[in-house]
C-alpha cells in the first residue's frame, strides 16, 4: 500500500533546502508527497525559531493535527528544524501525540526515525550537534529536476552571536563547504536546465573562513559566473560587517550577478547596534550602501529591521527612520523584537511598553511603504528582462518570473517560455508583484 507524507516548511531558505532534502529522503523509503494533511500517513513540520511568533505558530499547527492523529492512530507526526533543535526531547514530553523530533544537524537520520515510528518500537529524537568532518560530508546536494532556479548551500551555521539571535544555538558554528563541491553541483544543475542559482548561508560574506587556501566568496561568485548555462546569480544572507570591497566590486564586474542585495541593518542607531553586537556602525553601513550603488547604480537594496530592541529610545528609533529614508530600500522585512531564550538580549531590561513598540513599528511601515511604492512605480511602463519560472498562481494561462531586482511579474505566455529570459512590459504594479505583457522578440 502506497504511503504518503505532508510537509510544512517555516522560515528561511536554509529550511527550504532542508525540506527539499527531506522530500528526497522520504521518497527513498517509499513515501510520496500530498497536498492535504488529511491524506497523509506522515505529517512533518520543518520549523523556525527566529521569533517567538514563529515558534508559537508551530505549536498551533501541531494542535490542529492532534485530532487527525486521534482519528487515525497509525498517523506519524514529527517536528524538525530549529524549534526541534532548541526544544529537543522536551517536545516529546509536552506533546504525547508527537512521534519524532529531529534537529538541524540530523535531517539525514529522518528515514530511521520514521521507520522506528512505523514499527511502534519507540518515539524518536535526534538533536545532537555533529562534528565538523561529518557536517562537511552531509552538506545537502540537490538535483535540477524540472526547476529553473535552485538554492545552493555554500555554508552553514554562524559565528557572529548577535545578541538577539538564536541561529548559532540552533544551527551551530560556521562551516564552509569546499568550493569544488559547490561548483560541481552548480555545473550539474546547469546541465539539468537550471538557469539561476542562489548561493545561501547564514552569512555568505564570511565564506571560506576556516578552510585554508579556500576561495573568498567574491572569487567563488566569479567562478560561478563562468559556468555555461547559468544566466543569473543571487546570494543571501549578507552580513554588513563582512561585506568586502572585493565583493562590492563584483557588482561592477559580474554580468550574471543580479542587481539586488539583501543587506540587513537591523537598526540605524549606533547605540543599539552595539547592544545587538552587530560589528559595524551606522556610518560604516551607509558607506557600504553608497559603494554598492557606485559599483552598480541600478542596484536595489532590501533589509531587515528590528523595532523595539530592549532599551530602544525614541531617539534611537528616529535614527532608524532617518537611515531608511537615506538608503531608500526597495523593501524591508521588519519585526517587533521578540526575546529568545539563551540569547544575551533576553536578559536586557526594556522600559518601553508594547503600545510604544507597536506605534514605532507602524510608523516604520508607513515610511517604508511610501519608498517602496516609488520603486514599484519606476517599473510601470518599463520593459524588463524576466526569467520565466513557471505557471502563475493567478491562473488564466499566465506565467510568472522575476526581474533582476527579484520582483515577481505575471504575464500571459506559452509554457515553452519557461526557463527563458524574456522582455516584459510592466503595465500594472502591485505591492507584491507586477502584471505585464510579453514583448515579441
């Protein structure tokens, strides 16, 4: 009898890559994916712990699956990812209907945990951190399949220990993957029809540290540039303190490198940046933004900003607003600070009220929306190169693709265009996507 699994993925691109690996591992033990949890024999959540809201969301979803488990006793329910790494065996104690827990370093052990649960031998958990050599052997490697774009993992973990962040606690210390393995994977992806690769890691700018004689990240990008079949290159996430002159120069010299960089600033206040342990000043960040635009004038920047970090004053927040207005991001991902257990910031006192934090957050969104609208409206009426990724969620025979600035564009066209870069004239612009018309070649 065919077995089926339902997989929910929360969080960052690293989790997306882990979920792709999970799909491959489960197929190898004869499980096929389904779109509805009610149709599954196995339900898995690949979780995120970056904010309290994300963690609570996981518990909420597990609660909704509890009745399914009661109605179908043979159903296996499991949790992986960062919440699993952080909570470990406690999840099994708190949730008696949960069958298995696997952490960020133990995705490869999922088949044995599932098979143990199938035989009702035991509820399983695997959350230990692995040694460096084992981690190097277990870097996820993906085939092209029918994909036009692919994430390629170049490093894992983080050594920065920003005072608010749990990543080093749930992903482990920083480790770079050998460049030869990365380039071999990208060549295989290109041969399978992949046109765009996004090199990912918690801090790609420090790629190569700890690997004697290894390429710098800028040099790695240059090597990827030379791979036939790859038309576009992206990368994320980029830590400002490690954004080198060599990497900035890549935006002036590499034609395949997209005109977009995500450069999280978190705050515009020097005092708050020091409390966050970010390792750069406001002036240093602004200088990097300026030099990026010198290297490639049409580059668009996006960023992350935390509002309400413990001790943030109105003056600190004003510094953040002024920085946003000066840099003029195409978009930001902003969050109200959420204390995370085990981080240094969780011990800091915060005299501000929830109402004050929410008011500042709303002001930031209002300022940024005006700036984002200006960037969107610049695209209206323009003919942009769009890499066609597939059929649009909008339906009606539409395709979708992305501009070099990572904006989604929907337009009518034939499926034969998937994988091609085509000219599309943008007619209408919306908050999350554009609507355009294919221009005949």
